[in-house]
C-alpha cells in the first residue's frame, strides 16, 4: 500500500483516480488542483508517489515536477496527460517524472504504472 497524492485541476479526474487507487488499497493522502498546491502538499504529506496532471492553472504539472524534484530528488511522479501531449510528457520525463498515464484512465494501465514506479 502506498501513500499517493493526486494533482489534477478536474475534480472528476481526481475522483476517478482516487477510486481506482483506493480499490487497489492505496491511500490517497491528498488532492491538489494545480502545480502550486502540488508543491505545497508534497511537503506536507510526503507521499510515496504523485499523479500529476500536465496542464493546470497557476503552475503547470511540468513546473511542479521541476520544483518538487529540486527539493526531493527521490520523488516518484507519474504524469497524467491527454492525447496529443507527447511533447510535454517527454519534457516531464526529462525533468524527472518516472512514467505517464493517458486520459481517459484505464484502471489496469494506471495500476501497472503505479506498481512499476513503486517497485
């Protein structure tokens, strides 16, 4: 069981991920709506893993990854992207994200990515 922080500006997406994760007996320790919240929450809840949306208001997921990795080099972050965001996904991986999952979320793929990154 892992402590997971979910960051997405869409409440529906956070709910969907949360349900998938809780069904797999992971603990959702926090939810954020933008990159700024992601950075703040990471410090507060110290999760085992973060699922991070790429495009969000205030601070993008890409910027948040850079910020978190700067302070926590061992942070495990999985990007959540919509179709057609490959370029940003590549940038996020270069910035230190470990993997990515594509929306709409497929339960098996989400859990595969999470298990890969945690192991």
